[in-house]
C-alpha cells in the first residue's frame, strides 16, 4: 500500500481501520491495521 499524501487519504485509511474493527476481525488483525496506520502517519509527518 502506498503512503497517504493528503488528509482525505489519511481519513480513508482511518475509516478502513474502523470498518475492520467492526467486522469479524481478530485482535491480531486489528492490531496490524493500527500499526500500519501509525506507521503511515509517522511517515506522513
């Protein structure tokens, strides 16, 4: 997945993470989504 470059892309990534959290996801999968989100935010800023 490429890095988010705009606020909209970051919001979309957050929304996908939220959707994953509400679906039938395991704790490990949710943790992986959150780690990816944090990683992308750190690279963005």
